C-alpha cells in the first residue's frame, strides 16, 4: 500500500508540477500585460467567482462526497450499477450547474454587486471606480460558463482517480493555463481592453479541459449518457454528503471571497497583490497538499469500506508525515524569499517594483499558514472517506465566522495584509478542530517514529532557513540586479536551500524507509 501511495503521489505531484509551472508562466504573462492596476483587479475578480463555485459544485465538495460512494459501488456492486450511478450523478449535477451557470450569466451585475460591494457603491454614487463595476459585470458573463465545463471535468477526474488513473486528472489543468497564455500573447494585444482576451482564454480553457477527459472515460467504459436521478439512492447519499461538504471543504475559498469583497473597498491594487501572493502559495499547496489528499482519499475510502481500521490510521498518518515533510520547508522558503520570488517572476512590464514589495507582505502572511492549509486538505479526508460530513461543516462554519471577525479586526490597521492574516488564522483553527477530533476518536494516532520524523524535518527546515539568510543577497541588491540575472541568482539560492535541507535530513538519520508506513 505504501509503495502504491508513493507512486500515485509522485504521479499526481509531477503532473501537478507541470500545471503549476504553466500557471506561474500564465501569471507572469498577465503581470507583464496588466500589472496590478484596475484592469487586473477586475479580471482577477471575474475569474475568482466561477473558480469559487467550482469548489462547491466540482473539485472540492463534490469529489469528497462522490468518491467514497463510487468506491463503495465499485467494490460491492456490479458494473451496470456503477455505470447507472455515474449517469444519474452526471444528469442531476449537470442540470443544477446548467441552471446556476445561466443564472450567473444573466444576473452578473447582481453577482458583481454582491462580491464587489465597494465597486458597486462607487458606481451607484458616480465615483471614480464606477467603471470597475461595469467592466467586472461584463467579464463575468464571459468567464461564468467555465463553471459548467469544469464541473463535468471534475466529475470525469474523480471517476478516473478511483480507477487509479491519477495522471489524466492532474494533467488536465495544463490546458486552462495554455489557453490563457495564448489569449494573453495573441488575442489581448489586438484588443483595446486586453482583459477581455484573458476572459475568453478562461472560457476556451474550460472547454478544452472538458473535452480532453472524455476519451479516457470512454476507454474505461464509463462515459455514460446523463440521466436525471434526484431520488436515486446513490445520488441521494451524495447529495446529503455534498451539501455540508460545501462548507467543510470550501471554507478557504469562502474566506478568499470575503477578502475580495473587503478588498474592493481598499486601495487599487489590493485584489491584485492578494492574487499574486495567493498564486505563489497555491503552487506548493497544489503540488503537495492537494496531491496528497487526492491520493489518500480513495485509499482511505477503501480501508473504511473493508473495515481495515489499522491501515486506515496508518494511511492518514502517512499523509500527515508527507504534508510536514514537503509543507514545512516550502512554508519557510516562501516566507524568507517572498519579495525576491515576486521580483523574479513578475517584476517586468506593467508590474513595478512597488507592486513586488506590496505583494510580498501578503505573501509572507499567506506563507505562514501554508502548513495549516495543507493539513486541512488531508485531515478532511479522514472524515469524508468515512462519509462523515456533519462535523467538518461545523468546524468549517466556525472557521469562516472567525475569519469574518479577524477580517474586521485586522483590515483596518493592516489593510489587505490583514485579510491574508485573517485567512491564515481561520485555517489554523480549522486544522486544529479537525485534528483534535480525529485524535480523540483514535482515527488519527501517531505511529511509531512519527514524532521523531517531524522533529527531523523541523531541524532540517531551520538549517535551510539559516542557509538562505547566509547565502541570499539583501533586498537592495535584488532590486539592483539585472532582470536576466535574477532568475539565475534565485536558482542558486534555492539550490543551496535544497542541499541544506536534504543534507540535514540525512545527517539526522532520515532514510527512504521513513517515507513508508
């Protein structure tokens, strides 16, 4: 089991790496094209709304509810029953998402007013930012259909993951990044308002992702014609699991939307600075945290289905070990190298030195919570794999309410950075509630050597940070360094950090066998 998880984890991480690298290239191209001005704020807003709903209807909540039930059908029922479940889930979910998508496109000004309240108030009063509200409403009509495409993409990906075909779903996001990059390079420059080209890139990226996975489903014999099945037994179970999971899994996304709403009242650039820093955070979060959670969810569901309690506990413990091993050094590296990373990746074209400086503050805030974000992803699988969604939703609501309070307290003195700090604090609270509950129920139990494993990683991370501080130049030198030299300098610093981390692990006795459970 351990070898299979490691192999699957490597496949998902490698494919996700390709997607995340292209995602960074996409953001570099966008930063060069639009910087962190008003147009960038509006595009990021129009892109964020369908992505938030994607978490509700597609990847997050849906996958956590659908995969355990699908695994149970595969293990305990005949193939026709599994095919019928897929057909009815596709038909039922598809109908709901179609209605939501059409409603979102028609009522885009209402959606914009709801989540961009600051722009709406300015528009209502005839203020200087009135154009932001009008532009956001128009862009949202173009980007909203992405929700429809990505919902069926997520359904296909969840099915393929249960078949052990993790690479297909992990690679699929590459097409979205390619479409947006192509739009930014060739379509946007032809338009008087380049943000429209980026919005169409989102639309066509979603369409290509949807089409890409269909042949793989057909080859597996699971490409079914959608059928309505609201009262189907399996669909009913998924619905009951999914509704509370919407809050439990998507708390961080809801928090980010609240950040966007408050940021619409703050200075121009706030949404963009938060976006660029969040994108750098998403790189290790997707590469490690989401990849680990994706891999262990089917394994945990199978262990719960065949009542292998000991293996269930060992698998969950393995997931936490991997999160600490990969997340802790990533968290420290992002914090220490926040501004140099932003300068190397984004500081050219319309993205100025001041933008890198401002975005670095929110990146440091977000980075301090990377481990918490990753733990929430992994710990939540300990509940959803057992088809328990009530308590995660309770913890999610607590975390979301706490985020609202933290936002109000911190946004006034710390502006947009306060929003990032509030998000981190609520994620830490969510992870704590999930972990303590699992531990009390003896679902999460430290396996022999886990404490020593974590201690070794903490020591190696401390050595790594010391090496970065010793070797890396100061911020003034980073700013003065030629734009073509900065990437090479950053690569050297990261290389030194990696050597220091791996060398320290070996020095304190870490070996390959410690990665197994």
